[in-house]
C-alpha cells in the first residue's frame, strides 16, 4: 500500500536475554521450518464457508478458527475439545502414541451468532431421564428397547425403565415417534430445567467458621434458587485512595449500573441485587434502602478478627429502586476517605463478611484491593525478598499460600455457591499466591494492575469490569464427568474446588472459564463401538432458574497408532500440557518443568516417527500433520510469564498462572503464539465491508524479527496486551494516515487507543481491532513501541516467541534440539524419558 525502498530486515530489537544452542548445527532457512501461521490460515480458509458437522469421523476446526458447528448429537468443539477424536483402544496403544487422552471443556462458551442456541428441555417435576446405575443423562447415543419401555445407557449398557410421563412408542427404525421433537435425543449439548430435588444443598457447618451467623438455622437442607446477588467490596485504605484505584472503581461501577450521558449503556442485570461495603482496619456496611433520604447510613464493625453482619436491613437492594442512594454513596466514597491515614486493609475479613451476607443463597463477590492484608482474617506477614529464593529448593514456596485461611475462604465460598473475583491495584507486592486462592477455588477471576495508574489503566480496567458483569455467568455449580466402561476420569485442571465426592464445585462459572480433564484406560475398548464422554453441570442461572447443562461426545475407537495421530488435536494437547506445567510450580523447579515439557514434546514426535514413519532415514525430521508446530508452542510455554526463567515477580507469575488455568483453548493458542499483523502491507480491500456487508480479515505473519522490516508498522496481540511497533524508517504518509502525525518523534507514546481518522488505513485497522475485541468481549491494554526509542520495545520483542529471548532458545534452535533427541533415540535406542539419558546431556 505504501511505497518504500528495498527490503531491510531489522536486527533483533532490545529483549530479555535468551539461551543459545549448545554445540554446532547447520544453517537453516527460517522459511523452511513449520509455521503455525500456515496451519492457522489453511484451517481458516477451509471452514470459512463450510459448516462443521459434529458427527464422529470429521477433523475438528482449530480453536483459532471462526466456524459454524451443526450439532448432530455430538457437542461442538467450542464446548468440548478432545486431544484426539479417535480413542485408542487400549492403555498400551495410548502409552505408545504418547498423546495424552484429555478433554478441554468450556461449558458456557460464546456461540457464533449463526449457530442455533442451546435448547432448553423442561420435563416438569419428573426431571430428566437418567440411568439407574451410573446416573448418566439421556442423550442421542442411547438405544431404545422393549418398544420404548426401556432405554439402554450408552455409557454403562444398563437398561432403565421409562417413566409413564416420558413414554413413547418406537418406529420401524427403533427410534421414538417423537424423536425429532425431543432436543435431548438429537443434540449433543442441551439444558434441562430441573425440579426441587436438584436444588443446591446447604453445606455442613465449617470446622473453622469464618464469621458468626446471627440468623436462625435454616429449616430446609437445600437452597431455593434465587436471582444472583452481588457484593462489591472496596478497599478504602491509603494506598487505594492515593493511587486513584478507589475513585476509578466507583466511577466504573456507576457507569455499569446506570450508563453515561455520552451513550455508554448500562449492562447490569435488572433481576440482581447489590450490596456495597468498605474495608480498611474496620468493616463498613451501608443501608442502601430506597426509603433513606440523603447519605446512606454506615454501620462499622471494628473487630475484624470476629466477623459478623451488624444488620441486614437495606444491605441488598435493587439498583433501580435505590438509584439515588447508590449514586450518593459511590460518589462520596472516594471523597470521604481522601484524607485517610489508615494504611492497612482487612481483605480476608471483607471476604468473610461478604460470604456471611450471601450464605444460604449464593452469588458473586467483586473485591477491589490495593494493600496486602496484614490484619484480620488471614493476616499475612510482610513478604521476604523473593530474589534470594530463585534457583533454590525454596523457590516453590513462592507459589503456595502462606496462610491456610485463604484456602478455607475459597472452599467455603465454593460450598456456599459464592464466586469471588478480585481487582488488584497494589503499589507494592501483595502476595497473589495467598489472596488469589479464594478466586481460584470458587471459580472467580483475578485482574492485576500493579502500580495502578488511572490514566493508563482505567480503560482496560473498565473493559474487564464490563465483561465480568455482562458475560454469561451462573452460580452454585457442581460438575461431574462420566465416560464409557473401560475409561475413567483422571486428574482435572482448572479453577474450582474438588469436593470429597470427586465433583468439581464452582461458586460461579462464566462463559470464559475452561477446564481440562485427563482420561485413562482401565480396560481394552471394543473398536466396533464408540467411546463416550458426558459432562453434566448443575447450576443456577442469573435469573434464579435451576438447570443442568449436558455435553455429550462420541468417539471412534481405533487400534492403530496412525489413526490416533491422524485425528489428534494439538490445541487440546497444548492446553493440557500448559496446565500440567503450571500445576507443578509448587512442587518442582523451573528447570525441571522445562525439561519435562521438552521431554513430552520429543516423546510425541518420536512415537509418531517410530510407529508411523519407521522407514524414513533417522536424519530426516518427520512430523505428524496434527503436531507439525508442537515444538514452537512448547517453546512458547517456557516463555510465558508463569514459567519463564528470569525477571518475573512471584505476584505476576501467580496471576498469569491463575489466568491460564481457566483460559479457553483459543485464548491459550493466541496467548502462546500472538497474532501479528504488518499494517503497512494491508491491501485496499481488506477489513472493509464488501457489497454484502462482509468483512475479510488479513492474514497473520510469523512472530520473529527475521520477518520484520524497518519501514514497517506491526501490531501484535497476545490477548493480554496489544502493542504497535513503529519502525525507524517508516513512511511519513503511513504515520499520517494511521496516527495523524508525519514524524516518528511526534507519536504519542502514551496513547491508549488509535485515533479515529477519515483515512482508509485508520478505518481498516480500527475494524480489525473492533472485530477482535467484540469476539473476546474486552479490550486489552494498548501500548506503542518505537524502534530504538521506547523502553516498551523490550516487552514487544519478548512477545516474538520464535526469537531467542525470555531465557529460552529461538524456535530454530529448539527444533534442532528436539530433532537431535529423536535422532539419538532412533539410532542408539536410548529412552527419551530415562533419568540418566537426555536430562544429563549438555543441551
């Protein structure tokens, strides 16, 4: 689009130090090694126009592709993504292939607007039909016998009687006559409205209660479903006020509740009630009743060690009915504490008080905190210098809570159906490993803004807060995975609390939350039949309706390694490997985790070479189609902030560990290998609506400085941050069209978003960003990095995962390392997994 001189590739920008390859290797053309971009673009072209039928036997689209799934009895990969869509028939075959058997489940994933919504089935007081033996739910893969009087479970083969209310005769094909009118017999994903026996149970009394209850003991053993309530707890200590964190939180909450005059609409659900409390060295409760005239009365609890609710009058109110009281309070709160000298905040006590307020009904707690809690429930000692712990056996303690009370808070919140989400804006280390545990165990969310700056961080803060409030969110959730006889559920990974019965309990669960479930063989499967996985999630909607969401997946059973690799899904494997690696942080050192990741990568590729391409020469690198780019994603795992080797604080590591543990497969793939665009090379038609209103998006480029030029402008996006890199030799006309200036020195390095200009390039780039932000539901932080000028260029360079940076190798070097391991194993017979083999070798 813009004229420029001859191609001039740039040297590697300033970056954190990497690790060189030890030894000699042949010179390799970067264009000749497998590219993730080629795989992504080919898959996008395939499924752009063609819908994906979910019956077994089809290659699933990549998680990074926008596709339309047609539910034919199998859940869409959007909800359940398997690590291989062909199930190995035996544990021996699974271990030979080295492909982990796992499911990545995102129960409330946002659908493509072109897809049918998930059907809701109401079976009245009878409830959904379930197997009398294994308690699986009726689904399209069950068989009908005895002219419809009984049905055979596809998981355990038990035959269960059909209740009279659900009976229907069969046709000549042994299908019910009402088959087409029953979504639960046609669709892989379905919601059941359930009767009273499915209501959430009240948890038994806690051994170490976090608060004193003033309410009488409940008369029933279950909690009646009600619309979801919210508690907003504000840190009003000195740090929160000085940083502007309290002011920003109050302003954004007002905006979400009531909108703004400039056209920003409210997004809070009208059926929900809210409560507001403040905390420093005391707990401050407010009566927000609409009958109150003037400032809402405040009740103060000075004893933060023995928490109780002083009154429930006016504690929870409808935001519409109590609009004046809420606006008065949120407007006055920052001013009221502007001169505070309190520098301590009892965060644990505030969470205990919020739990006391929501006990017996469930709901969501949103906390805004800036100070490490050194008083009250879960009080923490000041942090030690963590730099002295790295590289020692004590480094693992940085990823464990220093006070067990925080674990108790998370477990009790999950049991009561309460989800905790935290916005953290600290001026100094705040011990995320401890205080973040309630969010991790209750299915909540963490948002981290170290050294909070209202000017730079407020737009991102507001965007995340809006997504938190507006996305699909349910509460009082309990999840169980069932599978065919011959399989069993292994270790689950995600942000939840695992109960004594083995169920996964969530205080709240939202559209962005995902978990990975490992599966294991207990006996050989019959390759003439399908293997089945069923996920059942019992939950209460935001409006107060009790439901069960059921996902069903049928998989072909195969006896050959080639068939396992043919239908393997790298996105699911990468998600599982990354969560496994992060789960090891409290138990292993970084170097051990890195070695384990490399070993698993090499084992998968070696297994394919051994069982599917044994005739090729050992010197030749042969990769399975499904795992062509696995090495670059494994390398990218070692460069993520939780796992990278250097210069990352424990708070940042723990925060990103929490985030990645709940990320969808799509977000993980984009986070590991960021999307990068050359904005100076956009053609004139791309990212602009055509005659039918359709917008085509540009192709991506590889994340390496080897493909960048000094006259270019590049946008990189890893779902957490977006950065605009501007080359030193950039065209003045390009700058004028994109940023409204004609000199690189005039670019505002503090800009938070692109200016809206009446130029083609500006419109194209803003359309691309608007499309991405609409897909993910929030706007990441935006930063400008000018070549050899701005310090932010280091962060940009560290996002180029194919380069040598982040205390790790370049992609070319790492691929040579993996190839060398495979070659040595093929020629010498050494085991890649042996303790005295590759781990002791110089690489």
